[in-house]
C-alpha cells in the first residue's frame, strides 16, 4: 500500500501549490472519508473540464503544473486529486479506461474522428478497507450545460460516469478497462492516443505534446 502513498515526479505533493490546495483538509478532526470527499469536490469544480487541451509532455502532467491552470482534461484532474490524496495519507492510484460519449459529440467527432474518449482517467481511492472509484472530471457547470447531474462521491460507492442523462438519453458508455497504475504511465497514454486517433497521430511532436 505504501507505493500508493508515495510522491513521484508526477505526484509532487511536497510542492507548495499542492500543500496549499490541501491545507483545509489537514485538520485532524476530519476523517479520511471527509478529507477524500472534500478534496473530490474541490478538484471536480475547481478546474473546468476541457477535453481539447491535450498535452502529454512529462512536465505538463506534473500535479504542481496542472494545479496552476484553470482547466484540465480527465487525466489532469485525476493527477491533481491523487497527488492531494497521497499528501493527506490516503492511498490513491490512476485508473484508465475507454468510454463512448453520446451527448454533445459534434466537436469531439470533428476533432478526434470518433465519439470515443481514450484513455479516460479516474481515480481509485482506498477508504474503509476497500478501493472505490472517483471521477472528478466534469465540473458542475459543464454537467448543467449537457443536461446531466454532476457526479457525487460519498467515499463508499464507486463514482463513475452515468449511463443516461437527466432525460433518460444515452450519456456515457464504458468500452474497455485498462486497469490501475501506481504512477502516470506516460508511454502507455501516448501509444493509446496514437492507436485510437490516427487522424491526430501526426500532431504528436517530438516533445510529446498533442494540441487538439
């Protein structure tokens, strides 16, 4: 379990910006559940979700770098959340999957050539003796815009994308589970992007940046 508490290049939670981010949750009166839940909502709504700012340079995926932005994609937001959790002594790891989005997909299909998103990032959090999934990707303003309820997290049950939106229409479908990772698997992420988005593969420059 210690490896899911460790700092790394990506999870650089000793940095001042991450320590400042979790300052309010260092209160010894708070339970681990309360800390994990509070930080979940802070990350979910504190950074606007942006699927089209994809930058996979090593430095760009460092939690202290991401925390300085006002937006991020699902992997970005998962990295911030994991870094903060580990800083609070709560084991956490990155979980990747492939999903299909059925709502507001016109721009997505235009840019990526498909309405499938991969790799999609979420977080495994170890609470109450078990691993639970948390998905802080979509901020509440975005959810309101696309007509779906924001994902809640109670520390006990998996928080994963809803199958249907508020009107009962198809919203999100999980297609493939890539499993969990101790650290950020940069090479896997890059290769996954190339394999699934050949239309964009040529945009992956020598530094590992992909701007959609």
